[in-house]
C-alpha cells in the first residue's frame, strides 16, 4: 500500500499484491479499502482506478487503451512489450450479498481495532500523569467482579483507581487513599449480595464531602448478584444507579456515561 499526497485534500492510494495472492483475497481487500474510504470522504470524491499489469514483463497497460478496448466489448488486450494476452476485466469476483457482508464485517472490525488502539494510547498518558477517572469503591469480597469492570473501563481509555492496582506495598495506604480521594474525578460505589464493607463506608464519607463541595459524581453500581432490594446508603438512594443485573440499558455504557458525562454517540465519546 502506497499513499501519494497530490495536494491539499487530495491523495492517491495505490494497492500492490504479490503474484501469489488470489483474486478472492484481492477482491475483499479492495472492497474493504474502498468502503472504508467512502465512509469518511466527501460524497462523490472517491475515484477508483484499476491498474492492469502484464504478468510476464510487469509493464502497466495504458489507461486510455484499456478504456477503449473495454468500450468495444473486449475483456483482454495484448501487452505492447511482450505480446502477452492480459485480462482487463474490472472484477474477477462477483459482488454477492454474502461477500458484501464479509467486507462490512472487515470494516467494522477495523474500526473496533482502531478505537482500541486510540484508547490504549490515551490510557498510557493518563497512567503517566496519574490522571484517574474513577475510584472503584467496593467490598473486598466483590473484588474479582469489580476488577473485571475496571479492565473494561481501561479498554475504553478510562483510568480506574483500584486499591490492588495502586497501593504500593510498604507505604501507609490511608495517606495515599486520602490523596487520591481529593483529586479523583468520580466514584463508583459497588454493591453486591454481601452489601458494603466497613472500609467502604469510610471511603463513601470522604467522597460524599467531595461530592458536596466539587460536584464529584458518586455512582451507585449494583453488581450482578445484588439482591432485588439492595441496601444503599441514604445519600445514594436518590441517585440514578447502574444495574449489572440487567442487560438493557447496557450497564457498561451507563457507567461510562456516569463517569464521563457523555453518552455513546456524542462527540468525543471515549
């Protein structure tokens, strides 16, 4: 693949293949690139040009000659250098609905991978500066499930603070915890079938003070094993909670909305 910058807002992208690459593989890749570019370009600004090359001597066929031959109904022409018969068919593989769905899936997968790469880069910057997005307040018994939620937040470029990940051995944890509580942007309070732990109550008191003074979001999060009528602290009962006992609305999207203040589909959503 080679990108040639022609001028402001204009460029030419050329795809090359090894001789061993089959027509089916070339077809899928070309359609994926074309679909990907069309989604992001100004309407009617993408022009597709197929370059025909002699398989024997590597000579490129003249575009005008190819056009004129095809207008006359020919699907081949002779190489002007070695007289080899060269196919000038535009597509060797028919574009069926099944193949279209495969190309669309390739495009979707590429978007997902790009978003993950961007999120990973963003996350590394936050780690370097200690810019935590959310404090994960939880009962120790629920740590495994809370860690899983934390990993999913990282995939979205959000940096969670979790005691197991951030408390350095040999350093008084109370002081470190107090320092982070003063700077952190939001808190997620997890409640499972075991209710809330004793240290969790102390963390909540500190976050309540921050919530009152700085408007720091404190998000109640019901874990998948939470009872039908969970016991929440009084100040949390009046807040909208995230419910992992349900699939709709998507609890991860709801949690990210609570942390960032941005819903999926909004500009700059992580």
